C-alpha cells in the first residue's frame, strides 16, 4: 500500500454530526487509520505510554488439561444469560442473550435466548416422533433417524420473541442493557429438513390452508401457521451452529419459520396437522394478538419487522475518554436482507451510512460498523435499518403514534405491555462517558 | 401394434419410468392411521371441529376449579397467586397494556383447548372431557359470558358469543 493512502485518522472525513466518520475507513478502501509508527504519537488518539514488557506466570508453565468440550475462560463468567425464573417455579422462564457482551452475528448456542413455558423437557431422541396428519393423503410418522436421512439445508436465521424490546413501550425509557431491552432475539446457523420435503411425503389436500405445530412439552404448546409459509422456507431444524439443538431451543427437533415470531417456531415439535382454518390456540388468540390504539386488536402478526440496535457502546459500558471508538450493532428483518443501516451521533439530526459486514443473509443478523471520533461532549447514538422489501425501521415517535405507549413507566423487563416493538433505540452518553437509555 | 410402435411405446415407458423414479420421495416415514394418532389429536377448532363428546355446567365446574385451579388462578378466577394470571376481568381493552383474560379471546374454543391440553399446569391432561367442559362453563359464567345454568358441549361451546368477537384485524393478510 502506498504512503499516499495512509491518511492519519485526523484526516478521515466526518460524514455526520458529533464525529461520525466515513465507513470506508473500516474497509481499507484507500483510507487507513494512522498507526503510532506511521504518523507519530501526535496522531494517535489512544497513545498512552506502555509499561516495559515481562513474562506473566502463564507464559512460564504448562497449562491445564485439554477438555473434551471447551468452556469459555474463567475470566468470561459474566457473559451469561439473565434468568426470569432461576428456581423453576411452575411458570415460564426467560433467558436473555447478552448482546452488549457479544460481537459478530452468530449467537453461541449456550447463550441463545430461550423462553420455556413449562421448564425443559428431557426428551429421549430415540423415542421422539414427529407425526404429520390431518388434511393429507397419507398420515406419516417420522423418527429422528428417519429425518436425518432426508436431504438437508443449512441457513442463517434470527429467532425473535414477539415480545422482544417490549420495555420500549414504556412512556419513560426503561434503564437496562441491550440484553434487558433486546435479549429475546438471537441468531444461529440452522440445519434441517425443509417442511416442504415432508409435505411431499404425506401429500397435501388442496383444502389445507393452515397447519398447526405442537410440541412435546407438558403444555403441548401449539401454534397455527399458513401452509404458504410451510411450502416456502419452513424447516424442521435438527442442528444449531453445527451441533444438535440445545434443549432450550427445542431438542431434538423444532419448527423454524425464518423471520416469523419466535413462539410460532414450535420447539420439541411432535405433531403437525394440516387444517382448513387456524386453530386459534391460546398463544395466538391471547398473547400474540395485540391491542392497538382505538379498541382494535391485531391477529396473525407473524412477521418480526425490520430492527437494529447498537450493542457497542451501549448501556452497561462506559467510554474511557475522548478518541476513537467503533460503533457497532446488529440489524435484521423478517422480510429479507438488510440493505442499509444509518447511524446518528446527534439524536437523529444527521446520519452517516454504516458498513455492513457481509455476507448479508435474508432473515438473519448482519453486523453494522461505524467509525467514530468522540470529542467528549454529550451525544445520542442511534441506528436505523432498511430492508430489501423497502421497509424502514420507525423512529420511536413514529412507532408510538401508530402503536401507543404505556401511561405509566414500565418497571421490569418482564412486564410485556404489548408485542412486536421495533423502533430505533437511543443511547445517551454524557461527558463522563456514562451511557443511559433515552428517547430522542 | 406394429414393431415400430411397440418399440416407441417401450421407449416412452422407459423415459416416463425414469421420470417417475426421479420424482419419488425418500419415503422414510411410516404410515400411521388417524385412530393411532388420537391420543395426541387434542386440538379443537373455532367452528367446533374435533370437539369431544361430553358436557358440563358451571355448577359442575365450580368444585373442580376450587380443587385444581384456584391455587394459581385465585378463588373464582380473581386475586391469583403472585406471578399467575386472573381468569376474570371486564372486556375492556382501552389501553395497549390492558390486562387480557378469557374475555379477550375471539372464540370460546380457545379456553376449552388450553384447559384440555395444558392444565392443570403441574398435572396436564388429567381432566376428563366432561371436567374440561364443566371448568370451561364455570370460567365463562364467572365472566358473565354464559348463564349460570348453561350446558357446555360440542354443539353449544363453539357457538358462545365472545365479547370481542369480530374486533380482530388480520395484520398481514397477504401472508395467509
């Protein structure tokens, strides 16, 4: 690379207010940050003098035994899910993904969010069966071994609870991490058998317009899904990030409906019944039919609509003085690929386009990144996403105008005032570098 | 049939045969009859499809409720244990976070179905169908959706007029 292309960071142009820099600075397309050696200490924004080097104890002795299954370093013990029901009282249990402590796009399986409505069933995979019946030519039953012999597909896909981000329905900003606000979404690589393949086996009656999927959990939780989705991209998922599904994510098999409300992606799936009408199960009739302003109610929301949020920096972090930071977060949409993410550092007055870390998959997380030079003054960071279907993430005021907000502040992330929240999230950073959740 | 046309038809058979072979599915599942699926085939539909035989009244449901449901959902469906849902509330949903109970459901079959498949929470699927009809009737009557002496069965329960029926809007019709 020529010297001419090595431009010091102070020469990277601002693209929006409060120090947002050109995203191409991150992509090596002609603009490089100055290293300490290239431009001298004066151009380095984090160039404190280092201590002389020495060997630490771990560099002077043989390390620990190699385990069969690796665990994270003991120094990463705080990278865990937050639990709503740690003592497994007879009710549901939520576990939220710590987005503010993760990077990239793949959620480690152990940190994938889970909502279990009656604990974790201890399912013997040898005995588990999937039956497909109802409006079909020939009802059939499949073992895990049967399904494992079918042609499989692998795809990236986010899963999001319809109640994710629900604390943001609060009329005052709920103070919590990205984990508390948005921890009920995660992203994995899923492998399994397309449902359309199994539909071919049983032969659909033309009258079949819906199917219900039912789990082997003690509630026999079930949801109705249009056959249209079943024939499009629905999957009986057997693997998550290359290994068998985690128990909390539906071991040994679950329905995967890319881009659709998490609860519909029925875990431990044991029965699929083809129907001429929706069954109006408890969850679709109550929890996921939400109240909208004006004494009206929505049903069959299905889609998890376009959303993004900044994970770095965010609530729970603090900035250690002015200088360079990379702003980054995740964006995803139930209606296809993310095409653009814009970032603002001045509460939405001006916006700069973030870099998207490819490849960008449909109905999956994409990581966005934005170089930023913080001058130490108060700022409000926001991200806003667009998808290939032309949908744009709403501002909070646009969202509230359409969907309303609570009359009193929400006190707990377990409150779920309503469902399907997807507006912009704002992080306010004060001059000390402390971060709060704000509405802007 | 001439030799030529016989050969042609043999050739066609070979081609079609090969085509059929390619379109074959792996065929790894086992056939099963609807009769053998019955123990799992618990769903009931809004129009009454698959409602089981049996019946129950509010008076028959009250003692079953008191014994098996009140510990979580509260006496007469009110004042539930902390963390559990009441089953009785007015059909008033003028706030986006209004409490939803049975009065929110569009169809009474939803109530029957969830009791039959999921309740009692710690001992699911232990109620008889008569008991499920009776407890459904009791909860509907507590909410004043049916009368105190109404009998719930496969014919009457799906016809119960719920207070919110007809108020639900399909969010994304093109997805159905």
